[in-house]
C-alpha cells in the first residue's frame, strides 16, 4: 500500500482537529470517524463548486467510498486533508483524499466516487464544468 503521499501533491486542503468524542475504547480515533473527516472536506469542495446542500435540483450523490488506513490517529491531533479530483468520467468523478496528521504523516488514503445528479428529474447528469476545471488544473 502506497504511503509516500505529500501534502503538496494535493490542490485543495481542509484543516480540522480531532475531538474527544472521536475516540474509541482503544483510545485512538475510531475507524468510522475517518469517513466523517473526509465528508467534511468533501462538503468544502461542494461549496467551491456551487453545489447546494439540498436534495433538489443540481447536486452530487456518493456512489462509493474506499478507505485505506495507514496509521492511527491519537487525540489531540490537528489534521490536514489533501484533496484532488483524480478522475472525470461522463457523469461521475473521483475525489482522492489523504488525511495527514500534525507531523505531516499520511494516516489514511480514500477515494470517493461521486455522481452528478439532478434530484428533480432523478437522473445522473454530465459532470459539472467547475469540477472538470478543477481536474484540469
């Protein structure tokens, strides 16, 4: 499993801190919480792309989430999530994310497959130009 990611490899970053409630019985961040960290960063991209947070009109739905856990996260830790649009298809695209701890060590790698979706008509639609533009940067 690749673990030589660097924060500078990513076009977009999102910062956040662990919370006491993120811990599990083993006193590290629970594996399910990583998905919520990635979700918070992804929502930040949606705002950048002008995607409203509603289930009407132009939106995005998540088709898949794959997470590879590389290291434990202890509390307290300040993290940076690096993100990039790594693939664009006709109606779907991939967001690659890596969570870095406060020592800039990659602690997880994730890929989300997202689909551009018209909630009013309940159909997938072509990938929005703002997403394509961020892929081409």
